[in-house]
């Protein structure tokens, strides 16, 4: 768990840029492969849950990815 937090921490300050990039990737790959889109959403969910809880903001973001 600690190694994962350390891995994610450098990207925390780039949140909005990363969200846009992830949205673009999900849209692009989701159009081609539904299974890959599900995997991307799962990884995002795992990253959001790294601290043991998922905030309302994170839930809304994940819901957006699912659409």
C-alpha cells in the first residue's frame, strides 16, 4: 500500500490534466474495446480507493468515466 501511494503522489498536483487525459484515453479505447475500457475504469477506481475511502468527488468522476 505504501509503495502504491508513493507511486501516485507525484501526479497529485496534475489532477485536472490527468483527468482530461484519462477521459480522452477512455473515450478512444472504449470506442474500440469495451473490455479495455472496463479495465481502465477499474484501475481508476483502485487509484481513488488507495487511501481506504472513495470521496463523493471521486465517485462522480468514476461515474463520468462509465458513461
